[in-house]
């Protein structure tokens, strides 16, 4: 499971504040698009047990450089298509070869 961080960052003048999240690449079958799964854990308010939630984002990958299993950082951006609203900012760690085989 990938660690999730939601922080704010300012990119240049006039661009406003953009969200940055971290997740794991789960699919690279589309051209210049990757599917990134972001998992988060939080404590339930009533029963106080930990709950896991995951969200899948489609993100723009201009160079097609991401592989399945890579840990990437996504930045909120303009709409690239009907479902793409995120862009791959950088790759934090590459996938190990045994992760790609499964």
C-alpha cells in the first residue's frame, strides 16, 4: 500500500494552489495515461477501528516512463480528458522486477 500525502504547493505565479498526492501505478495500458491507486487509512469516529480506503486516479504521463508498481507523485492539473485531472510530477521509486512479473 502506498502512503498518501495531501499537501498544498504553489507552482509559479497565477497558477494557484495545487494538491499533491502519492500513489502506486496499477495500469499502464493506455497511451500517455497511467492509473494510480492511492490508499489511505483513517480511524473510524464511532467504533475507533482503522479503515482502509483506496481511490484510483487516471494521470497524464507525457513520456510513458511509468511502469506498474512505481511509486509516483501526482499534481492536480487542467483537464486532459473526460477523466484525467492529474499529472505525474515525478517518480519517487521504481518497481522491483519481481513486482512486475505478478
